[in-house]
């Protein structure tokens, strides 16, 4: 980025309790102007509560929220410079598409031709030009969502909040809307804050993602950092699929490290991890970063030896489960230690899926920059 | 001919079985035979109206020329209109209040609101008689203020029905619509006007229809609260029948049936039958 990031929303030490239950626990984060920010977490983690506090539908128990430098305490939802797209879309069923989109403008006192122009512009933006006189019950779910989007965008808010925007759409439409939302966000330049439990959605759309767990921010990072450098076991496990093994840190220098995992074997890394020597740690290894080989030829050992000392970064096992997904095949392998590991293998040619089958013995290796050592 | 080709009956096509058709026919006869007889005999050219003696429309002229009867009908319509308007406002507000807010003694309020539906009409009638006597309600007011007592009594038993219908409609309201309106800048009042009222509109129409017809044909409670100058249509018909059942009564009743059916039809047309069905 060339210009310095300017925070448009500042969430400062926000806590929300419902009776004895703490939904959001001392969360602080800055959301920058013009970015696509995603709050990602499992259901019940407090992400929606956080979003609703920004919109003003819930009041924080402690802490404060600043939007564009202004403290939002005591400001009701209808006076905040943010607009929300609801999970159910909440399109007004008794109003035509144009009336739905014009509703906020009319309340704001905009009159006549300007209303018409801005409604037309907003509908054009969400590709619903010509739908002005339709009633919501004559539209599909995807179209109703576009109406809800237009209805919010027409207000030209500083921030657009989206609560699980794609959860009610079918898979194809969801993939399409992911692109369209990103495109739309770039076009209008409004800050988007989206809540989702779907990691694909988060990874594909976000500039930055805050992973929320039990009311706290587990990690705040860009999508690729989140995936490749998860900060803890929760993030590693929640974002994408991962194999996690417990182990002891046996070597830790600035340019290399080694972990002895009873389940997996000896793991070597070509970078330091800055943990106390002999500490209990966890090694996370993504399924797609493990290479499978037919055993016997010593290929795994040779491949592993290219960037790791002998005896590190390879393992042997037996295929216990397979699922063919078209583009990849997913293997569940029982290691010689008895532990199980998941490996995915791209089907680069049409016959790749025939290479391995159930109960085949296999060996595998991974590169020294693939494992992630987690301290918590 | 293809039109009369007999296709096999599908498993759930009960309407094509003979016994089902007979049953439906029997139900229709049971429901409507008395009304049909009443209407037919309104054209009977006989004073005693027991046997058919030929066709005439003179009893319609007679009924419409009966000043007392016309006045009673006018009273009934006025009371029904007033009772409907007030019941609608009162019932809808009560329903929204019970749905939206929590307050002390809510359970008790909830229970007492529907009490007038349960309490036997005769008890209500006696209670109103005693009440209006006890508060010394003036009986010598000019029209339409002399209808006040009856109207108040009618509102009492009409508005719980409105509350009931509106509440069941409110149960299907998506609260996110309320939040969406607020999010777009609407105040509480604007949310009520622009989102909540349109949602409960079918229930309001249904409630108004219920109130109007309940009020129009109420006899028991009205009998206890009406005075010599405030005769309503059902009370008048009752007093006419006490002398003799002439076709004039039939004619008047037929006119009333046509009137209420027409009103209902217009209301349904205005609202769209689909919307009414949505309330249930």
C-alpha cells in the first residue's frame, strides 16, 4: 500500500456480557479505511455480537467503539454512519425494489430526482438495473441479497457491515458472489466488514481477517499469513485442514530448528522458532504440503535429505482411507507410530488417482519450510 | 371424448371419491339450507309465511318503508362502524404492546384482555346493565351519542378478537426488518408506520371484518344495554318475530345478509385474499 492505513473503526477493549455469559472478551482492533475486513470464527464465538455493537444494535458492557474518530457511545443505530446487510436480507416485502432502495434516502430527506438517480445508480452497481418495479417475492434469494446491498450502498455509508452475506446461497452462486463482493468493494471504495464462519469466503474476499474464538481475537492477519503462518492451534485447525502433532523442541537456532514428535518422527525446519529449548510444542503440517511416494526405492528419504539432515522430515505408513474429489485425492494414512495423518495429492494427470489404493504402503516427505511450530 | 375420459384417481384426490362428495354436500346443506329457506320465503306472498303462496317483492318495499326497521339498521351500522374503528386501534396497540415489551404483570394483562371472549355473553350483558345503571349513564342524549353505551359494550367484546389476530400475525414478523429500517435511519415511529403496520395489515383487515360482523349481529349484550330509543337491527327483528314471522322479517334479514357478504367481498378484494390467508 502506498498511502498509510487510516483506521476508520477503532474497537477499544470491548467486552460484552449477556448475564453471566461473556460473548466478547476485551477485544481491541483497528479496521482501516477502504479495506475488506472479515471477522471469522465458529458459531457462537461472538463475531456477530461484535458486528452488532458496531451497528449499534447491542451496547458494549465495557470499552468503546470509534467510527471515523467519533465515539459511538449513546449514538443509536439510526444515527450511525454505517449500514448493514442482514443475514436474512430483511428486504421489506411490501415495497418494490425501487422503494426498498429509496427508503433510507427518503428518511434522510432526499427528494425527487436525486432519489431516482441514486436508486438507479445503486441498482446498476449490484446489476439489478431494470428491476425497479419488481416485488421481493418475485425474486430469488440472490437477487434479494442484491436489493439489500443496494439499499445499504445507496446511503453511501463510511462502513458497510455484512452479516454472513453468503450463507444462504448455493455453492455456485456463493463463489460468484465472493468475486462480485470483492469487485464491488474495490469499485465503491467503502470499508466492508463481514462476519462469516466460512474460511473459504474469508480467504477469498478479505484484505485482513480477524479470527475470533470464544470472544477473543485469536489472530489478525492477511489471508495468506493466516494460512501459512497460523499463530496457534485454533487458527491452524480452523483455517484450512491441518495435521497437528505434539512434540519437544530439541534444536532452536536463528536459522534452523528441530522438533521430536512421538507421533510423526523427527521434524526439521530451516528457520528458528524462538521457543525455550525442550519446551512442549505442536507441529502443524498442511495435507497438501506432504508428498507421497511408492516405498522401497528410497525416494522419500532422498527427497527429504535435500534440505534436512538424515532421518528428518519423512515418514512411512499405510493408506487407510481415500476420498477422490476430482481435482485432488485425499488420503488418510496410518503411520508406523500408529498416528494418523491426512495427505492431499493433486491429480495432475488423468490417471493419477490410480497410483495408490487402500492398504498400500506409502512413504512420504515434506520440505523443511513446510511445518509450522506452534507454542500454544 | 377426451374431456370425459376417466383417469385413475390419484392417491390423495379424495375430492373425487363418492363418499367425500356426499359428505361435502351434506355439510353445505347443513350450513346453508336455513339461509336459503329464509331468502326464498322473503318472496312469499303470504302473511303467515308458513306455506308458499306465490312470488312477490312487496315485503321488500314494506321492510324498506318501515321507519323503525330502517332506523334500527342505521343504528346497527353506526355502532358497528364506531366499534370497529375503536377496537382496531385498541386491539392493535394491545397486541403490539404484548408482543414487543416486557412489563410487570404482563401475564395478568395478557389473560384479562382475552377474558371478554370467554365470559358468557349473558353475564357480560347483565354486567353492562348494572354498570351503566351504577354510573348513571345518561340515556337522553341526541343521536348518535345515545348509542354510546352499546358502542362501549361492543368495543369490549370486539377488541380482544383484533388483539388475537394481530398477535398471531406479529409472531411471523422478522425482527431484522425492524433493525434494517432503523439501520437506514428510521425512528421508532417510522419503523412502526413503514414496516410493522404493513406487515400486520392483513390481520387488521381480518380483525376489522370480525369486529364489524360481531357487532352487527350481537343480540344478547345489546339487548341489555339498549334503551327504547336505541333499538338495533337484531333487537328489532326479535321484537317483530314476537308478534308474527312475516316475510318482512325475511326480507330485512336477506338485505342484511347481502350487505355483510358484499362488505366482506369488498374488503377481501381490496386486500387480496392471499394476504388474508397469510394470517392463518
